């Protein structure tokens, strides 16, 4: 797997003064509303729910250092924080890439001054975690995100620099998650007492359960059913346990499923006083979000790249990105705006908040061109086009009366030829390869389908196939 090293350069370590009730989170380089900044300063003020906020920050940090698949000691990762002028969003991925945690500190839990809007990494070190664990109810807790101008050096006058190996799948996970989460709907809302009972009764295994709404709770099932939510590896929810005493409700989100559905991702939102902690779990413990392939459609979408530049210029770290307003400002139809947001998501520039059913703006050290280079299926599809082994045919597919396919493509490989079914506008419906047969499109499209879609795009240069 390709890996990148992203240099986190801090003016000083993050620190907490338990006696004085102050937490200072040091920032690395990031993008703000004023452009790139070496050490942005976003917020300084009081957390009005100190104990719950401390436990929430610890939960995000705990996910960042945990491997749920093949557990072992994991390297530390520094959470990402986005300030939109109204709230702070702290995000991290697990070391195995299969769990995403996000703590939203909402306006009701913040009392202070916002200096800027933007995204950066924050240093979360062992002394800070130890200090946060000692915060109790009634303790004052002052939070500063960004270094004071007066504290620009460490005690010996040198800056602190951490070079952290940042696997590309960690960044790709942010991109995949945004696309995966859009179809999620609220499936169940449990009151606090029922949420505690449910979470404490879940088995510790790593298999897939289906949670079916039943009154004010969820019941376990071994099979999917309409309205159910997949729960892969219930032990991945254990990070919520220290927060249960602050919980007001538990909400569960997931995509539409049927009795024949394969495992899918799910999101679990713990409502806290003035905050919410969201855990999104991959479809299986063995699967990280980075390999789900949800961004592939956005990467090959016709016109999406140019539209994304226009739509991206209209976002300014708004708390909620309104697609209708973006359509009005950009002059683009709504479907093209949504496709542009998906494209921006491949660069980590857009997240999706299932609790508010809205996009939000963030910036990561990644771009869509990097997503293309680092996605093996898309690289494989472009190689197939370059080799001239993709042949389109304007032949209706009459295999089934209700089949929407209008075109076919043949992709000739060394061992056999694969047949891809396409709609009239060039979207792949299926392929005869083993990947499609195994996953039925739930992990994105195979390289043959992507190659066929690219070949069907207007203006795509292709060489004649071997049988032409």
C-alpha cells in the first residue's frame, strides 16, 4: 500500500492545566477562510459541559489509536478539527480504517471567541489525555484551539515537529465516508435509559448483526429486513461506554436495505449535553472505509471535475452547505451540484453530517488528482483504455424485460472477455467478472465497469479493440 508522510509542525505540545481548568490544543498547518496558515488559531473560550466534553475528546483520541481488526499497538494519529464559526468538529479514523469518530461541540456548549474558520490537525499527546481523564463535573474547562502569539516557541526556543506516517487509506477514508453516508436515514431513536441497556447487552463478537427497530428499542436479528441497520463488530461501540452517563438519546442511521442485502455501513449518534458523538462503522470489521469504492463514480463522472471547482469556490466553511443555495449561486442544476459535492468529497473538502442531513466544508492535505492516482481500480480502468481492450456496442440487452441496460461493452482480458451492461447514458449496471458477482456493486465498481463508463463518455479517446 502506498503511504504518505504528512509533517505535523507544532509550535508547542498541546497541554492541559488541571488545576486551572485550561486545555490548549496546538495546531499544525491548515487551511482557513484566509487561505493556508502555518499554525491557525480558531477558538478560545469555555466549554460549558466540561466533563462530557473531556470524555468526548478522549473517545475521538481513543479511536485514532485503536485497531479493531487484528488488534495490535497502533501508531498515534492526530485528530482533525474544523471550526465553522459556530461549532468545533473533531474527527479521527481508527488505525484499521473501519471506524470513524466525530465529536461535534455545538454552540450551546461553547462560550468564547472565534478567531477564524478552517481545518487543521491538533496535537493530542499522552499528558493531555491524562489531564482530560481527570476532569470532573463542575471543573472549569477553558479550551484554546491554536497557539497564542506570545507562546511561539518551546522552553528552549525551538519549535516542536512531529513527522507522522499518514497512510493514504486514512485520507481516502474521509473521501469514501462522505459518499457512503449520503443515503443514510434515521432508523431508530432510543431514549437514554434504553440506549444504555442496549449498548451494555450487545455481544462482544466481531460478526455482523442486524438491528431491527422494535418500539423504543432495537432487537437483534441474524438476517436483514427492511428498516434494519447492520452492526458489524458490536465491540466497536465500546468507546461510547464512558459517555453513557451523559447520554440523552441514541440515534441510529443506515441506508435502505432489503431481505437480500449484504452488510452495509451504519452510524451511531450519542446525543450529549450541547454535543454529539457520531461513530460510523464499516460493513465488516475486516473492511476499512478506504477500500469501499464509493468515490469511483465521482472520479469518473462527466463534467464533475469542472463543476467541483466552481462549487468549491462558493463554500466558506459554512456550518451546513445548502445544495439549493449552491445551485442558485453556481447556476448549475441540482444533480450537477450534488455530483460536484461528491467530487469535492474525493479530495476531503466536503463531509456529510447524517444528523443534519447536510454537507459541511473542511479541507484536508489531499486532492482529487491524488485520489485518482492512489485508487488501484481507477488506475486499472485507465490502463485498460490505453491498451485498447474496451469495445462498445450499441446493442440492446434483452436478457430481461425489466432490465434497464441499453448498451454493452466487452473488455478483453488475457484469460477471458468480460461483458459490462450499461444504461443509455453510459452508467454501468453490472459486469460478468468475479468481483461484481461477489459484491454486487456494494464495494464500488470493478475496473472493467469503470473502463466501459470512461469509454462511453463523450470525447474519450479509445484505441480499436483487438477484434475490430
